[in-house]
């Protein structure tokens, strides 16, 4: 897979999850190849920052690429004693390291390097347009060790004095560094969930532990999380705390009290484990899940009923009348249980009072995936491999949507190659059963508001995704001219990753959603929720606004390899946060019903 700016690696590397090699299967087993790949990506970044031998660096990068595009789980390969060196680009040394990660959860080479390079240096990689080569210069030649150091150096004009750097680099860094700093204390929901759920699953193995749950913003499925909260009930808080302290994801115990332990994970984020009495578990779960704004309303409702709600329970005077489960607590204040994704004090209370809380869409509702790439542009797998992988996941239909020619970095297709590609897709479709394949295209909306492919070409497609990839910083007026032109194009079916944002790395384009969504509704154009955890574009607010306009939403993985389908759940989380039901999500429908929605 070629990683480009619009197709960034699933870079868990900067937070490196060391949960590989858990002794029991976790939900994230399927992500392991990506996790192992991220270890090697991070190793390569660190080596490049150190100025190591380019061949060594390339070996790790090639290895990472192979691993993330290998459909067979490395975990399975190791346990069935298959020869890892048969994979392209995996030599003896990498094979040994993979074995180590899978069997011990440790990665000695990476851990050693991390000790040599300060975490603040790695944070610099979060700045848009800054890669390991530049960071190497900042660290080795200027001795900069943190984002704050780098900012000061830019402001003092120190970078411009270096060979190969200019005023422009400084300006661009200054423009993006605050965003990087803001995000450096947060991790994506993908990383947060992976870590929190691995730890929850591990605590469940402890015999004394009765109930255990993730709480906090991770349970509400926010796009990013600052720290993690886990609640448990247990007759004796000692054993779960000991178990957490010994978990391979945990770097150090920061604080330990009678019922609460705070640890720092190797990813840098902190996690609180609270052991609560069984009679308070529901009340505590509600309290620590938040949001604050949601809880304020719950407490006010209790007050109105002469009750008191806190993290220990619901009380009438001194008497506890509820608290064991969340359902109890909500019921005591006259509310139905509210899904955590909706607890932001937006419309959940209005819905609850009216008895119209939406039945939120789930991953199993999804029947089709309508955005993915193949080797024809920048994907790692063939049409057939993608179709087989989709079928294996239970999908009934897919659309192959490679890039159009403007994205030359990703080997985008011109009319001639695209028509040939569609023929190839039809051939695969003809010989496959159990899955249908649409001939699609991810067509760029060019900077001048024309489409990258002519209308007669787009007219032949089953499915046209129109997207902004370039010129995202244009003034809002021009951005809107482009999006409006796309929406009004009779062949465009959907706007993909609408703002083009990269969470924590790049702000999105200046989109006027009021105008855009109205035009989309008027022209029967759908809107995508791109499920990649660094995009999640539309966000929850705009997805809800699209629903209000009656616009069908499509949740798409934008897969670039057979493992890309894994991210679907993050897109579904985002849709749930927007209050969407399966009715609102077009790719929960059968292909026949879906086609009826097309213009
Ligand atoms: Zn794209
Ligand atoms: Zn794409």
C-alpha cells in the first residue's frame, strides 16, 4: 500500500499499543496485523530520526507494508508455526521480532529505541508536513526535545538558518503545531478502545472480579479520548489492581488508593481503575461515563423529584433507592436507559420524554461497503481479493472506488484506464457468487470546481463518490462552489469525506453545511461517514443535520487493503453518536433497495 497524505497509515505507531500477545482472544485480535505493522513503522520512524542506515529503515517500512496487507493473521501464523519469512519483505530478523511481539507482548528493539528518543520528539511527527527526516534535523542539529522547543525555535527564526529549511517551513509548522499539541494528550477512539477493551477483557479473567466496564468518553465513543476510565466490582480491590499493574500495556502505577488506582499506559495516556460496591455500580457507571452536561440534567431531574443522585446511588433522604444498574438510576428519575453515545445533552432527554429514543444502527446492520481501493490505484489488494474479504465479513455488496487521475500520487485513473478497470470488475463480478460488486469511482472535485472526469465517463459508473482532496485551504466561497457543483452534477451519488479533515493533524475545509445539506437533499445526493478513525467525516453533528434533511447516510470504510474493513465499527460509532438508526443508513439496505435510493 502506498501511503499518501490522503491515505495516511493507520498510525498507531505514535502511541504504540503493546497489547499484542494477550493470553486470551480479544475483540481486537483482528487488528493485530495492523498493530504489529505499527510497531515496525514506529521503529522505522525512530531509526530515521536517529539517522540510521537507510537500508535498515526501508526493511522495517517494507515489512510493515507487507504485514498490514497480509490477510492471514500473523498471530495465527505464529501459533501454527508457519514460516514467516515466506512473506515478501520479512527476513529472519523481522520474523523473530514478530514472534516476540505475538508470544510475549513485548518488543525489545522498539522499547530500547523509545528510551533513547524523548516522547516529545515523536510528538513532532504529528505536525502536518513534518516527517522523520525533518524531525531528525530538529533533534540532532538543534537539540529540540518537545513541541514547545520546536515552537520557540520557529518563532526565533532558527529553522530558516538551517540548510534545506526556509521561512515557509517555519510558517507552516507554526500554523499546525498547536493542533498537534492539543492532540498529543489525546488518542484516537481506535487506540482508546483497543487499550481499554484489552484491559477490561483481561480484568474479566480475574476470578474475584464480578462486573467490569469501560466508562468515560471512550464509552461514549468520542472521536478522541484524553484518559481512560474503568469501573469494576470486586469483593477485594487488591487482585484487580495487581492485575492491572502487571498488564503489558501499563508502563507505571501513578497512584494507588483503597479503591482507585491510576496508571500510565505505554501509549502515554492515563487510566483510572475504580473498584466500587455492587450496589453502586450503575450509579458510578453513569457518573463516570458522563458527559458532565448529561449528568447535570439527570441530577436536576432527581432534585425535582426530591431525590439525590451521585456516584453512589439514588437517595431519598438517607435511603438508597437505586444504583445497582444504570437502568435503575434512570428509572428512578423517570427516564429510560439512554445509550452512552447519546449522552451529550443534545436531544436525548427530549427523545426520552417523547418515547422516541432512536434504535441506533449497529455493525451487524451493515450490508454493503461502498468506498474502497484496489491495486488499480493505491490499494494493496486486487478486486477479487477485496470482494472475497468483504464476503468473508458477511457483506452482500461492495463498490470498488479507485481514485481519479488528479491523485497522481495514488496512481489515479484516467478515462481509458477506468473503463478497462470497470471491465475487470465486471469479470470478477460475473464469476463470483454471494457478493455483488458495483463499478464505482472516487472522483476528485478539482480546485476550479470542475470534476476530474468528464460527464460521459461518470455516466457509465454505477456509483460516483465526489471528494475534495486538494486545495482544502481555499476560501470557504470557493470550497462551496466546488461542493455545490458536485452536488448538482447529475452523475454524483455521494459526497465522500466531506471536509477532508485528518483528526489531530489537519483541519477540514471551510464547509457551509446549511447550504450543502440543503442542496444535497434537493439533488438526491447522499453523504458519507468515512469510518477511518483519523477521518470520521461527517462528524456526529453534521451527520445528525443530514438526517434531519432526510439525506441517506452511507458508512464506508475507504479500505485500502483487505484489513481496511476493520474500521467499520468506528464509522458506526459516529453514526450512533449522531442518533442514526438503520433506516437512516443507506448501506444497511439490500442492494435492490439501495439502488432505489440512487438518482
Ligand atoms: Zn479520498
Ligand atoms: Zn478513498
